[in-house]
């Protein structure tokens, strides 16, 4: 929702918490690590969108198993 409003950059602490949370995942650890690292170079909205897509892909693959 934050990404769709174009306000993600207004929440730096929340974005950092998301980076921290990604590093704790035990599924697709390589994908989560790539996303965490990408936070340093990606614009906030684009990065949040990537996280959302990654999260949906994890849910879809979990549902398929």
C-alpha cells in the first residue's frame, strides 16, 4: 500500500525493518539476501514493489507444494 501511494521513501525506519526481516527468512534465502542488498541501490518504491512480488512468489510456491 505504501508503494502504491508513492510514499515509501517517507518511511526509512520501516524500510530498514523490512531489510532486517528479509535477512531472517529461512525460505529462498538467496532471494531474500538479494532483496536486502538491493535496498542500498534501488529507489524506495521500486524496491518495495520487488519485495511484494517476491513475497507473493513465496506464497504461491508454498501453496503449490
